[in-house]
C-alpha cells in the first residue's frame, strides 16, 4: 500500500496528536508497578471520538515538525515500545494507512524499520453487538539496521544434559560448567529451571578431576555454611529452590580462568497422552510479572542490574543486542520397554535406533541456544499401554512404594458428552505480545467454531485488569460465535498479568445448573505469585474444571500443571510452531467424550497409605492418571471404578510388578512434598507443622525442597584474596517473548534489599 | 554396600584424637578442614563402609570426595538417615568399585576425603570406625582404618 504525501502528512498529524494525548494521559497514570512488568502501553478513554481506548506502541516519536524525538526512559517505559518484525516481507515505507488488524501492513515492514501502531482498543468491557469503527493506524519510520548481537562475557559456559529414560521414569544428569572469564575472582549466580516435578537428590561439585559430593541440609544452615566458606575464600557451591521449577546455583571463589562444574541429578516421570510419552527439559526461566504484594517475587531485570530484591529473587536477561557464550548439549537414552513407533522433538536431533524399543538421541548442532524447552516425544505401539501397578520395596526399611498407572477403558467411547459452559480465559499481558497472543487467538478461534449448539460460552481476557466478551455466558449460536470471533481477533498483548482477577472472574460468576463449567485457560504463566493463584483455584473451583494451555516455547509449567491439577482438568502445551487449530481439535476430541468421574481405587486388601494425588482427577480418554503411594503387605489385583454418565464402570489393573526401581521412593517423596506444599498454600501456614513435614521428608529422602538445600565446600585450600565480585548469569528471554514488554527498565522496578 | 553385604563382621575400630595442624591463626567462630580416611590392607579393597563422628559435636560435613583409587568412580555416598538421627553430624560413608580385583589398590590407600566445617576454637576430636571392607567377590577383609586431618586457619 502506498500513500500519497498529502495523506502521509495528514495521518502523521493525526498520529502525533493521538500520541501526544495518549502520552499525557498515560504519564498521569503510569505509576511504575514494583516488581511488575514495565507498563509498555497504556490506555486513554476517548469516548467522545467514538473510540473506547487508544493503544500506542513504538519507541520513537515523530514530532509535529517532523524531527525525530527520542523519548526519555520513563516515557518509553510507560507508554511506548518498538515493533519491528525481522522476518517481515519487504515493501513500502513512510506512512501506511488504516487497516483493521494491521496484518497487511505488518507484512510490509522491512528489517531495520520501526513500526508505530495506533489502534483502537482490543479490550471492550462488554460487547453484545458488533463494534463500530474499529481499526488500526500504522506508521513506518526508518531506523538503522540491527547490528549483530554483542557477546558478553559471563561465567556459565555450557550446560550438559544426559537423560536415561526407562519406561516412563527418567534419571537426568545436568552439568553446569562455570568458568571465570574475568581478571579477578568471582561468585557466579545462576537462576535456572528444572521440570516442576523433578526429584533432585544428588549434587556434586567438580574441580579439575576432583568430585565433591554435596550435602543436603536445612536451607538456612546450608546458606550459613556457604556464606562462611565464601567469606573465608573456599570454593563452594549452593543449590537453592525458589519454586518447584526454579532453582538458584551459586558458585563461590572461582579464580580467573578457572572452571568449576556442578552436577545435579534428578528423577521425574514422563507425561503420557494418547500413545505419546513426553520428555521435557526447560532451558530458561521466563520473565515473570509480580503483582504488588507478591510474597516471593521473581523479578525480571536487565543484565548488569546489580540491585537485589528485598524479597524473592531476580532473573537477569540479556538485551536483544547481546548474547552469551552459554550453550546446551542434550543426550537422551530411551528404553521404552515396548516398541517405539515414532520419535519427534522440538529441536533438530540426531537419532540412533537400537532395536525396536531403544534409541539414543542427541541435540544437533546449531540448536544449542538455551532459550526454549527441549521436548522429546516418542509414540509406543498402539495397544501396548495398559493400566499397571509397579512396586519397589526398600530392602533396609521394608517399606513398599508403588505407582499405579490408570488408563481409561476403551468402552463407552460412543457416548456423547453433556452440554458445557465453556469459559475461555486468555492472558493478554505484555509477555504474550507478538507470537504468543497470535497463537492464543488462533486457538480460541478454532475452539469457538467447534462448540456444540447446546453449549454456552464466554471469553475473558486479563492483563492489568479483566475484560469479557459478554455480561454472561451466551449460547453458542452462529451469531454469537461470529461476534466472539471478532472480539478475539482484536485481543492484543500489553500491561501486567493480574491473573488472580482472571481466575476470580472465570470461577466467580453463578453456575449454570444444566452445564459443567469448563474453563480453558491460555497463558504463558509468567507470573511470580503462583501460590496465590493456585490457592485461589483450590478455594473456588467447586465442580468446575480447568484445562490449562501453556502458550509459548518456555512456559511456566509448574503453574500450568498446577492449574490443571487443582482444576481437575488437564494441561496441554501450544508451542509457537504448533498448529493452534490442531491442538484445539485434539482438546475437543478429548472433551467430546465423557470422562470417568468419581474415580476410586479398590486396593483389594492392600494396605496403601500416603497416596498421591489424594483427590483423584477425572479420567479423560487417552490420558491416564498416575497414582503413587506406600504400601505394606503383598500387593494383589487392584481395581478401579468410576462413573461414566449414569453408569458405574469398573475394571481391573492386574497384578503388581516389582520394578526394582529405587526411583519410585524418590518420586513418592517428591509427590508427598508437593502435596504438603499444596495444603500449605490452602492454609497459608508457611512455617507450621506442614513446613516441618516437608523438611523432614526432604531430609529423609535427600531431596531438594523449599526448606532444604545442597551445599558443597572444597576445604582443601583457600583461594587468595577477597571473595570477589558476584556475577549474575544473564539469560536470553525465551524464544518468541519480547524483551521490551517483559524486562524491567533501568530504574525503579524492584524494592531493593 | 553393593557387594558382599552381610557377609563380614571384621570390624576394626580406630580412635583418633586428631590435633589440628595449624593453630597459629586467631580463633574463628568456624573453620574448615579435611579429614582423610585411609585403609591399610594387603588385599585390594573393593567396597567399604566407615562411620565418622567428632566427639565435641562441633563438626558439620560439607562435602565428600573419593580417595586415591580412581576405580572408585563416584564420590562416596552417605547415609542421610544416620545423619538425621544424630544431634551432631555422625556420618556413615560407603563406596564400591566395579573394577576387576587386579586394578584395585592395596596397602595403605586413601579411600575418602571428608570436608568439614568446625565451630569453636578447640581442637577437633574425631572418631572413625571401619564398619566393613570387602573384596571384589564379596569376601570380608581384615583391614585397619586411620585418619589424617588438615586445615588452613
């Protein structure tokens, strides 16, 4: 599209006027939220112009005289950001024009150009009718071509991951190689993710060819030992858990040019769905939004920001113009135990098959930037997965541990489901800007077109506040779906992530006695108040179900899994390369058949205790549930029963099989800790008997937890001089996530220690 | 012990009153030290179990490292439960090698180095006991245990 000069000037003036008005209004209300996302965009009510709201995006303003004006940091932070898709099609420059949605224009942006977007709000409080006059005005401004990223020296050089998968249990060794690239001694600090159900039970520090096994201790005691060793000049390392899926590694007294490796070992179980097992290794912690008052925030700060949060912790992020030398190597040895028909991965891999059930998988070169989850999936032969009971007996204590895999029976698949009340809740915060919100939009659009005419639905979106499509759920008529599609089409990503409001809105309105409420939650989960969110779901879920969809390539799986668990639904992940329509098809295929509800286990005389999950979820077609517990005695045939519509269904699991896998003990202990933590969240009792139980369980089973940490000290020799400077390992923002809408600016983002 | 479990009862107790080597520095609230464990045996040791305590109750174990025999691939393991049940650190260590007997060492062999943090200024008073030692084919060995300590204060 090519506009004339006159039109260009006209639109420029309008753009500048609107920008000016927006900036003034935004400046007035743009109080910078502590520990939250920078408010990259704001809103202004301009009802007398026929517009509900104006959203401004960009990092440079053309003033009325046509001279570029660089915004001051505060102004930028509160109002503006840049959009410049690097892979856009080449086309026009200058001013473009009006285009609903702006998709045509986006395709005309050239690499190195800045795109200014002035658009009517996507967020309408309630709309039953078509919205008049909505559109997007875009302006293109030339800028310097992007320079290649500058490499910044940081201590973490490499992460090596070696996993051994046996059946659905994996043992994973993670080695982090720290090397001091500076001229003086340093302490390296690195915040990193592990799978949310990882049972971390081994920690070894390696200096040269010497390996020092770390000791698990109560968290405060481990920290005292580490600080003491650091202050006295000894090489030491400390592993602390901030969340079940966020850990902090500290390595003290690394001398110039010297290297210290830290090895972490954990067990976890693979997810299984419709014949596919999934092994996941997360590589980076996404930038979190922390609402005011968060108990334990995880702040997102730029590299080099030396402030330490007064509470919680912080992740430092590389700017888009920076990169570090840190790369990752992954190998996975799979022994599926049964024939493996297919094997796929999120990254390019090299695969060596060893017979029908085994494979050796290596991450291919060129895919080693740790900025998205590594996901390896393998499909086992069609009918080979059945319900089964695996046991392990500790020879020393004679205590038995089991995992029971309950697979849905293949009967009653022809039954139709009951009508549903579908509530779509989509995260439209700043971290979802760009590709993630596009995926979420596509997913909801696909879902809307698959609704049954007996269903009702609602669409809600939340960022700094909550908006909704209609005042109450509406029937899934063609007209309503059309209007909803239009509503969804205009959803954008900006502002904070006040997820609590979204949860309350989705679960809080009156229930429809004729329909079960299915809440479909689409988010990247980049928030720092997970406990508060999960506690709210526990309290308010009632008989509703939550199906959580993680949107993006490095989502917060702890939160998303937690939402599904507390919501007795299931979780699914929608990567940026996935087809949103396919994922939604799959979801609707699952919920289009009735689930087995009120599931109960008939232990047949077996003394099963400490069984997790304590409350069994519904059993959806194609998706088993895993029950873990302790037992005494000799396990016999175990049965399962539940309700399928009006029918009662029961089936046998069969005889127990001795797995000879000590990992079952660690996995059980990890689930016990998770269950205790859940109860803690519900009661809000952070330091009472539940905390004592978590601590005791973790120490007895040598597991990391919120109350226990691993520490290792090399007391052989002191290093010379003071303990040196602390260097926080900066990491890239996850692939597909925009730095400018998620990482705090240069000042004022956190309450300092 | 993975090999020869329950076979032997030959236990050699070694009581060591260890004198901290360097006492020149000013007393500190805490200091770090290493305790090296040695086994003396004419027969190559493939597996062993040792208990280490400090009589004053001033010891905290902060790391465990393997000894000089590189056929013992991993650092020794420790019994977390034994540590929990004691008011102060009483550690039970064990290790094993899967190597052929021909590659295992005999004579006086350093089997482990324990890194400790001591509180208080008084000299440490360690006590170590060889609970068990065995050959590659699981036979018990009559062996002696000794310790050496080192610190930089």
